[in-house]
C-alpha cells in the first residue's frame, strides 16, 4: 500500500507536468507488420515450438546450474543461430486463439532474456549465490563491489556494464546494527 | 515407449470435426502433455488453454473419452491406449477454437450474486469463528473454477437453461457465503428465483466430476435447498404469515 500510494502520487504528478506523448504511427505499423510475419511465412516457416524447445534445452545444457565460460560463449553462438531461425518462424491458421502464433511472438523475448543471462553470467567471474561457475568456484570480495547492469545499446544489442554498488548509508548501517 | 492415437476436436464456433493424431507416449504423461506434444509437432495452430499443469488453475477443462476432466490431471496410465482417446471441448459453453471454450457466462453469473457483507467485529476487535464453521466454508473455497460441474450439469448442458439456473458452481458459491457465520446478507430469495435452485434434481453428476472432490450436492446444494424450502414453502410459516 505504501508503494502503491507513492507510485500513484508520482505518476499523477508526472502526468500533470507533461503533455500526452506523440504516437509514432509508422512505428506502430512496423510492429504490427512484424507481429503478422509468421502468417506470411505460413506453415512452411520454422516451427516456433521447435525453436522454443531447442532454446530451452540449449540454455539448460550450457548456461544451467554449473557454468563455465567456454560453454556460455558457445551458448551465445547458439542464440545467434536460433535468432536467425526465430526470424523465419511461420504458422498456419489465423489470429484466433493461435497458441503457435503466440509462441512465435514469444521467441523474440525468450532469446533476448537468454542472451542477457548468458552475457551477465560471463561477466561475473566469481561464484555467488545461485550463480555457480566451475572456472571461478569462490566468492570474490572484489566482485561484491559491483552490480552488473545490462541495457539496450543504440544498435539494439545488450550492453553489459559493471556498476559500483552504492555504499551503505548511515541509516542502513544503523538498521543492520540494530537487527544483529 | 508406446504409440497412442488421439481424436482431437478441431474447429470453431461455426463447426468442426475430430482429427486423428498419433504420437509417442511415455510413462508418467498426462493427457495435456500428449496434447502439447501433438501441438508442437503436428498441429502448431491447435488451440488449448492451460496454465499451471498441476490441477490448481482450472484452465484445461475438456471432455476426455466423454468425461469432463482436467487434461493436466488425467494420467495416460488410467486410460486404455489400445483404442483412440477422444479429447473435445466442454459442450455447455460456446466454442472459441479447438479445445478452448468461452466460459465468460460464468463470470457474468458470479457478478449477480450478493457480495459478502460482514458483521461488525466482536467487542475484542476480532471476527472469531468456530472451527466447525471454518471447515464447512473452507471445503467450498477449494473450488478452482474449472467449470466442469457446470459442463456436466444436465440443466445447463441438455436443457440450456443458462438464463434461469446458475449451476452447481454458483450454488456452491452461494453456500460458502450463506454458511459463513460472519455474513449478514440473505440470498435465499435470489436462490429460489433468479438462481433457479429448484431445477437441480440432485443427480450428483457435479460432485462426481469435481477435481477438488468437493461434495457439491451433499454439502452445498441440499442444505441450500432445505433453507429455501424452510423460508418459502413451509406450510406453518405460510399460515403464520397470513395472520401476522
């Protein structure tokens, strides 16, 4: 409730201070065309369920519980190949409750998330919590000072950066001390 | 590894037919797994609604070999695989596509039922209840709204009385509210009139198909019928009303 109130309050402030955004109709049209792409390619295109399944298996094998740099690098290669196949996903039928079409549309996001996971995991050269690396099996004091931030670069591909963790404020330190 | 044939209904609101699909099946599979395998390999555009695969979301209701069941909770090991297995959408609701039906009638019915109206809290600020009262209502709250009871009920399925009868699911929902000791609302008039409780002739089909094994007929509908009869058809009460 606290966060809901804050979110509402600041959203209302923002909305009052800014006019409505302009809709880029050309962009909307492009997104709509992309979404309908699987129907243009039809049943002759790549089977979206097959691409999804192969992505799941590959990520399980190469970026799973126990991670190694070389395997994760080859996962990036596999993701690139699957991206090319996902772009060729095709589906029969029409837009009415078409699970295959929904899967074809999901592929883009699944591949993006997979790539972000792999790139961030390669960057973090230590083991910490659920991120276990066979090639760096220990927790590193140095790495505790960084978060990894992945953002979209202007070219569209993920940009991986180390961001220093903000030092604890006195208030935080006090709370930790009180709860010890 | 075994081979099984599934006869799956393919079509939409304007009609359809059963299509045969043959697929490999393994130990431990449920009908939904087989349907997914067929969808992924042979029928990409086949529509099937599902979410949890654990019998708790109530999305994958269908009729398997003629019986209303959850696809995710029907093990292949309990079905003979030497003959084709039929999988079809629920009959009681309008078809959308393939195995998916439009169950929105249920949501509209639910909106009409009088909401929970709690008493003021006790003097100590709580709403303390007897454990027996909690247990009684708790059984009804196990409902996952798969609407298999609505599907099997002949009043809806065969007589199509969707406008006059709310069906077992919502008799149960009424019971959960009516039997809540903290509730102050009276729903007996609605049950008799717009609810059409008199249409139920206690064939217990709803109880039989309920995947949560709620005793819908015995514990919800019959007690409600008794309350309605008490309120509106008791001759002594009627007499009393004439003179008062």
